[in-house]
C-alpha cells in the first residue's frame, strides 16, 4: 500500500494533525520515546526508528515530509550546525553521487538535515519517486534548503524555498520557519495566508484581504487578561511590562519552556534595562500546545519536561495544514 505521506522526524504529530484534518493517511517516523508515546496516544500511525538507518523503499508514499532536528542550527543554540555548513553541503554532494552520507559530524543531529535528500534519491533510484516533498526548519537552514533545491531540480523537481510566519495561518504565536517545497515535473503550489502578518514595528498594521492575527489572549480564551497576567507573571529583571500585551499581539515563539517570553528587549521596560530570558508568563503544557495550534485535549505524554520539549519542537498544525493543502 502506498501511503499519502511519510513524515520523517515526526515528533508529536504537528504535520499529522494537519494531514488527518485534510483526510490524508500516512506514517510518522520518530525516534524519541516520549514523542512516540504522544503519537500513539493521539492515534497516529508511527514507526519508531532512526531515520538515518532506515530503507526509504520500505515506506513508499506520494509525499515526503520532514522536519529534521533544529537544535544545532537554531540561533538559541551553540551554532554547531551553522558552523558546519560546508560539511552539510559536502554530505549532500555525497548523497547525490553515492546515495549515502560519508561525512562524520561532531553532533550527529546536524547530519540529519541531509536525510530527506537521501530518501528522495533512494526513491527516485527505486523508480517510485515522491510526487511532492515538503521540508521545514528554522530560518538559519535556508542555505541548506537552497542547496538541496538544486539537487532536487537535477532529479526533475521544481522547487520553491520560502519563509512562513505561523500567525499568518491563524496560529496565536509568532514563529518563523523556512520551508522547501518540491513537486515532480511541475511548479509547486504555494500556501496562501489566511491571516495578517504581525508587524513588530507597526503593531496596529493589518494586511488587507485577510483576517487579523490571533492574539495570545484570544487563542487561550482569556476573559480576565489582567488577572491571568498577574497569576502567571515571571519578572526576573524587575522591568515593568504592559499587563495587557497578550491582547495586543500573538504569543512569542514557544521554545521548549513553559514560559512565554515577554515581548521586546527594552521597548516595554520603563527603566531602559534589558529584559531577562526569565521574564515571561507561565503556561500549562496544554496551553503551550494551544499556542502552537494543537487541540486543547491533545494527549501529551512523558515527563513534564519531555512534554514541553515536544511542544516547542513541533510544527504548528495550523501552518502545516496550509502547506499540505498545496499538495492536494
């Protein structure tokens, strides 16, 4: 049976939640125990295993989806992946020439960004290529996606590399991601924004022809915003922040902590000092999930730290749905 999609590094199911809403049937490949437990609790078909050690022809599908680990490329990390860009490009050339990665990376997570190309090359060689490829990562991976697009074009795909902002798809959170879309022998269809971009320097500005962005307060259904703010506030720096800011913008990026950061660096401080990374609003795991556009009753599994790690690493289903609609 050929699946609608196979999702590599599937995590707790951001792509799958979106795919299921669109009637697509697929399989998620994931290594982490807690993420697999969450997927199974959510009823998502799952193969637990190491993407780098699996044979792609054992998982035939129309669409290849992949969101490789972002930790070594993220600006919040130490930057091992960004520093190893030349090695990543070499590894892609190795896959194109020999079908496998020979480069050894100091942090093996960095090399996983090349795996979608290995899977695409393997399925092309097997005579059963993917019709569509959808890859997602942090913005700093853009040079990798652009280089990979060149390899995919040599295989007969037409490609597009674009930046997506989650709030433009109804997600009550600002999260910027770079996406590579590839379609075999035809131009990929680009996702269409349904909501306004949040313009940080012009917060009152709304894009014409679309819905307004969804604020953090509206996303969580807060009616007593000042009360919720007072109950949840964490203020290590001692700055004074606007307690109604959750009504005035989407939440900032959820990044593996139960703390939604306060917006700005000094813009909301009356004394001009810089905010601390521990200035923010505490949220429950399910609330962090809602800010990622997961259902409120999503069955997060594992320890509390593993649950919030899954939330922070996940693709927002609201954004994922807009992307997957382009392959239908």
